[in-house]
């Protein structure tokens, strides 16, 4: 009992397994200094060439992680099968992504990209299904804090590597491969800090420090989408937890709120006020031209797609340079990239995943579990907002697959936890409702003693 209380009071005390989990989350999954050759190659191709020849190669690292995850699942086969079945649509989506490598100009590269997504998905499912939910949230908070601290260190110690000046505005990328990735990570860290405060996961003073660090990185990353998402999601979570969760009919209130918010959003976006506040033009810094080009390429191959990671192939790069006159790395819109890279089936699976999470979010609201599910809900909303102006999930933002799988797996496990909670409460209710059996009156009568015979 005392050991359990001490561990609850000290979330930073990690077991060897938890230490390995935090290490994997911080570097390969979040993308801190990973892949190292890509991070260094952004500014120093010579350093990147040295790293590729070392055992720090991305494929080797992810193969080791995949082996470790498979071993963790194999320790409890029955529970593992149930967990994988609950998240079947994620693996169908990945299976189709593997299939697209067959008609990809560079099949090996596409297969490798999808293999990374598989590793991230399995890891997310394992965390949700095999680690206590509250402990998972603590490990995520610790990992994100470490990642942001490393980014701050890189900005201070090695500014030449951590500064990104690919456009006129300039921005800091910290320990991430791109400024938008650091913006997304900082936004995620800020939301995790809010949830940690609400659920009392960490020391309050530590949470405040983490929130300030995340806000600072969010501002210097100069990612308008991540900044807007952090502000909007904070308001949505506060409204869901402190207003919707306390009314008699939460879904009815949420429905009318959604109508009002939709009308207001259309008016604000149409007026152009949001672009002025964010310092962007109506074309979203050249994204409109990229979207037009991506739509044109989709029309050339509307059903099958070109394969996961096609933007980085020697087949696609010359076409991009010829049409856009700059090496666009992706479509800057997740839904366009789902259709362009994975075709119509891939887009359909992505829509099904989003719709399933959305319905389970409504289920969590209806049973008043939104405070408990605040982080998966925040992740889902953050990914939804970022998907409009950034490419996520597919190449080159493969790390986002971890967050999508975590949100999906958390909501998929919610009905199971709810049934278990009700099952544990049912015997107690029956015990207090059932009348106590009456003890027969004869039990209290004393038998006559037979006098001894003389």
C-alpha cells in the first residue's frame, strides 16, 4: 500500500520498462532528432552522410522497436488479439498503404514508409491496452516535456542547426525536422499540460513550467495552424468539461452549439479576419497553388493513387519543380494527400477512421466521460485542424500516425472500460437492495435440558 502511494506521488520514478517506453516515445515516435540523418541533412549533408553509415540508421532502429513491440504483445496473446481486433480499421488502412507500394515508382521506399506507420500504430495500441490509462498520460507528458527541453537546448546551443529559414518569415525548428513539426509538438505539449492540470497527473509547478515552455516554442515555431489549434482546442475542452458535461442533455446542447459555431466560423473565414490575425494571405502562403497541382495529379490517377511517399521520388520531383517552381514536399493538406498517395480506397479508410473517432467522442460525451477522455479528444481535434493546411499521417509526417492510433485506440477501449466499471458496481448495488434473510425464530429458543436421572 505504501509503495503504491509513493509511486502515485512520484510519477517521475520509472521502471526499466517505462524508461524504455519513454525513450521510444520521445525520439522515434515524436520525432525528436529522428531520423537523425534527415535532421542533420537539412543543414549539413556531410554530417548526414556520416550518420547513415552508422548503426543509427532509421530502418535498423525501427526494426529493433518492432521486435520489442511484438515481444510485448506475445506475453499475453489472448488480450493482444482482442486489442488488435478492436482497432482493425487502422490495420486495414495500413494494409492498403502497403498495397500501394506495388505501383509506386520506388516500391522499397513506399514499403519502408508504411512500415514505420505500422510500428507507430502497434506502439500506440500497446500503450492504451496494456498500460494503466492514467500512467500512459503521465508517460506522454514526461516524453513531450523531454522533447521540448531538447528543442530548447538545440535552439540555445546549436542555433545554426535549429533555425529554419526556408521562407521570408523564418522560424525555429528546434530538435524537429521541420518548424511545423515543432509547432505541432509544442501544441500537443500545451494540451497535455492542460489535461495534466485537470487530472492532477504531475506537480502543479512542473505543469506550469511545461505550459510556458510549450507556449514559447509554439510562438517561435511560427506555425499559424498549430497556434490557432491550441487556442481553439483549449476553448473547446473547457466548454465540454465545464458546460456540456454538467447539463441534463449534453448532446442536444452540443448540437446547437455546433450549429452556432459552424455559422460563426464560415462568417469569420469568409471575411478574411482570421488570415489578418495570423499574418497570412488568403492563399495560405502558396498552399492554394500546391492544392491545385495536387488536384490535377489526382485527376490523372483518380482511384489507385501514386503510393505512400511519392513526393520524394525521382519520378515526382521533376514534375513538382516544373509545375510549382519549388520542391514542395507534400500537398499541405492531409485529405488531398490521402487521395493522391493512397488513392480513393485510402481516402475512404481515412474518412472511416475519422468518423469512428467522432462517433465515439459523442458516446464519451453522452456518458459524461469527457474529462477522462480529454487528451484523446484534444489529439483528435488537433489532427483534424492541422489536416486542413498540413499533411499528416502519410509521408512525410509519418509520426502523426502514432497520435491518430492513440486517439482511436483510447476511444475504442472506452466501451470496454465502461462495461467493466458497471460490472464492478452491479454486485454492490444488488447486495444493498436484496433483503437480508430472516433467521428462524426457533434458532433463538433454548432447548430444554433433560434432568439427569436419579
